[in-house]
């Protein structure tokens, strides 16, 4: 039972990271019907930017909490600017193009960002300084680190704040109107281009937060970290119902738990033939099953009429 609970807590931590990244996917899809496959690379840029800022600030002798705050702020600003640029340069000119065109563009942007990060930070893995508390607690026999607790709490609070933003604010109403029909929203005085750009900016800010969390959880970061993370977060968004904010959160957490339990027990179930290094298989197996049996996701896909 202790091993089972340990894997569940590991899965909740991993799922919280997936959920943070999936929120960015689902926001863009909900408002544009576009799968932004470059979102994983924005997470990577956020992680590496935060690392560079943290190392520079630690060298100045600043207190660790202030370093963490300033590094997160720097990562958020860089990612928000990057998200705005991607939308303005790569996606807006293709707004009315066939759906295949922006999809290919998104893959191209992903490759460009990977190569840019490789030129700036190099190919090697970078160790992340310990900025979050390093203690651990025993809960029902399972060891849960304070970093894991912070990640889970951050994901829950972010989801709550984002839900309030979308459902209770003027900006959220404009987002929902643009999602339903950009042309009709424009007739009601909504600047659709501005709202779409802000959606990319907010989603990229969440990507920066996710980048800091994932690098803090694993203690390393590198230029290729966003590719597989982005694919898994996309799987989580599809699992929960892409375009559905609550679905992204549920899908991320569920996928993380499935992956952690699979990694923990696959060796026993296969007699040692497969080990925990095959844990990535579970994410894509879930994606295949969902697309076959429930393509709209567990909580339903966001569908809107576009004029």
C-alpha cells in the first residue's frame, strides 16, 4: 500500500505539471481551434530563462526567496513576449488559411525555438539550484517532498484563478465571445485580435510557471525538454476534453497518475521484461484509446460555431 500511495503522490505531482502546460494548449484551442505545438518549447524557454536569471541573481548574493520570485518574473515576461510574437508573426497571417497550414507552422516554430535555445544555452543538461524548500513529509506511509506539495498547490491555485478570470471578468467574457464567433464578437465591440493575442500571452505566462515547476521537480533542464512534455500535455488536454479548462486539469492529473502507476508496476506485471523507462508508452496508449473510444474527451470538447 505504501508503494501504491507513493506512486499516486508522484503521479499527482507529474499530473499537476501536465495540467499547467495543458491549460495553455486548451486556451488557444478554445479561442482559435488551433493546436499550438510550439507551446512545449515555450515551457522550455521559460525554464532556461528562469535558470539563467536565478544563477545571475544568486551570484549577486540576493536572498533565495527573492531570487525565486525575480527568476519567475523574468521567465514570465520573456515567455509572454515570445507568445505574443508567435501569435503575431506565425499564426495571425494564417488565421483564415486551411487548418493544415497553421499546424505545419506550429511544428516549424517548435523546431526554430529548439534550435534557438540550443544556440543560446548549448546541448548539455543544466543543473537547477535549490530554490524551493527541500524537506519532506510522511503522509500515510508515503514520502512527499515540499517541492511536490508546492507544485500541486500551485497547479490548483492557478486553475482556480484562471477559471475566475474566464468566468467572472470582462476579459473572460470577451474571450468567451471571441471563442464562439470572432466576427460577431467584433460587432459587439470586442477587438478579436487583441483578445487572441492576450490569450497567447496568458497561456505563455502559464508555460513559464510550468517550466519553473518542472525544472524544480527534476533538478535539471535542457533545450529539448519541451518536446515530450508538450506531447504529453497535449494528450492530457485531449483526455480531459480539449478547449475545456476543467478538462485540461482533470486530464493532466489523471494522465500523471496513470503514468506513475504504470512506471511503478510495469516491471512486476511483465516479469521484469519492461522497466520504468517505458513509462512514456502509457501516455500515448491513453491518447490512442481516447481518440478511438471518446475523441471528445472525458469532459467534452469545446465546440463553437465560427463565422
